[in-house]
């Protein structure tokens, strides 16, 4: 029987790539890279077979979608921020079988769910950037999951529960990663350069800190009550549905685990970021 052996809420900001590849910015996101390194070691220790990534940059408008390709290979440049993230080569095994098992569960439960193995199906940097660091040396399969921008928190709870059941029906040790920010209100263009390392607005910063406090105190039910308003008022990335998927897979309000902050909270181009491990 398969199981979830790792779970995390992770950052994917392109300034991590700048920190990694551009001398001018070297080291500015080292805490994020260090957090990735801890997640990588956890994945090795827990013998992760497959990373499932809830990717808030693979944005869909209808239904639930999985990238079920057997192999992912290419060279990536961000169309959104090409000056920050380019020349990223990737070569990963996919997990078609696990994807199909999850799709079976979703369809049994009456959900509109599709898998895509088309050779031209690419990947977004919400998957590629963290995988460049976390999957290095792990060499696990990857299964990207789209995030529907028009779906509800309730729908994503149901989808997350189905993903967990699909994992149980498999033979995989799985890492589930919610790849998206906390608050996500980008710094306006005229202040974008000076806002590289900032959160846009004290309200957003305070809300992010409160959410982390709730998680540290294990008050997950209170957080889940807060989540719809938090996502709306703090401009959550893709409505924070990656986080809803994560908690759905972890058991929603029945989740009684603990968190470990692997990368302390930081601001990036107006958004609030961290790497946070959830015990399983």
C-alpha cells in the first residue's frame, strides 16, 4: 500500500534562480535553497518514489488535471519573468501509473478529471524550480498537478482527499508539495526593483505571520476556517487552492501533525514566502 511520507508548503519564487545563477544576486535566497536542501534530505531518508506538486503556475480554468507523461525533458524560460528565470534544463521521470490511479479515484467520485500525456505538454516553474533543488540526488518520479483558478476551497479539499486515496491504492512512497506563496500581492511595476525583498503591505505581512503562528500551535481547524477569507483578502496565489489540496490530502481538520519551518518567512517582489514541512 502506498503512503504519503513527506508533505510541505514550498516557495518557488524566480529570485531563487537569480540567487543561484547570477553573480549580482548571489546568496539573496540562500535560506530558501537551504530549506530545499532539508526537504531533499528528508526525501532521501524517507525513500520518496514520487513527488506530487500542486503547481500554482499550471493554472487551469475547468476541471482537474494531471500531467501523466512518462518522461519530462526540456529547457525552460519563464514567459512571465524571463529576465529572472531562464536556461533551466530538466530531465525527470514521470509517473503515469500513479496518475491514472488517482484519476480512477476522482472519476469514481464523480469529479471531472483528466490526465495528459501529450508529448508537447510542458511544465511550469512552480514544479521545475523546486524540483531542480529538491529532486537532485533523489531522482524520484514527478507528477505535476494543475491548480484550477476558478475552483472552490471545498472542491480542492475533495480533490486532495481523492489524491490521498489514490496514493494508498498505489505502491509508492509519495511526497506532496504545495508550491505557492502565502500572501501574493505583487509590488506595482514602478516599485518592483526596490520591492525585490519586501512584502507588499503590512496587512499581508501580519496575516502571513498569524497563519504561521496558527500552524506552529497546531490550530489547523481555525486556519481552515480562515482560509477562504485569507486567500481572498491577501490575494492568495491561485486562490491558495494548492494549500487546500495539501490539507485535503492530509485529512483536513482532522490533521494533528506539526510543522517545521525549513526556510524562515521572507518577502519577494511583494509576496510572502517560506518552506514549511508538515509531519506525516
